[in-house]
């Protein structure tokens, strides 16, 4: 009787089937982690900002204020704003935005005047 070496076709198909199953499970788990990653980062950022505002309110931040000042967070639909004071003042936010817009425009004009890239 002659001895044969090697694998039977059914054995190879079974091993390949098991490997494909394991790789597909790993792929599904990996893509689920990738989808959750940005959400987790955003939640961690919001929590850190909330704790920072809480710490400032409890200890009294030294940004031109004396003693313990009020700090808060104003949540909007797609964003939130950190503020100092008893309540959120949207007019102050608009004033700061206009100031930054003017600074940007002046920088652009100065760059054009001096013939440099901003």
C-alpha cells in the first residue's frame, strides 16, 4: 500500500472557511471601533470643557477677575460656547466675532499693501 502525503480538498476548504469567518468578525469589530472613535473624542472634549468651567468657577480664575466668578457653558444645536459671567451674552460674542473679522481684513489688506502672503 502506497502512502500519500498532503491535504484533502475538503480539509483545505474547511480551514479557509474558518479563517474567512475569523477575519470577517475582526473586520466588523474594527470598523465599529472606528465609527465610535470620533464620538468618544467629542464627548471627552465636552466633559473636559465642563470640568474646566467648573474648576474656574470654584477656584476663581485669574483672568482679570477677583475672587470666584461665575462661569458657564451655553449649548446650541451644533456647538457650545464657554462664557464668563452670570449669564450668556450673545451681544458680547457678536462683538468679539466682528473684532476678529476686522483684524482678519486688516491683516489681509496689510499683506496686499506690503506684497506678502498672509
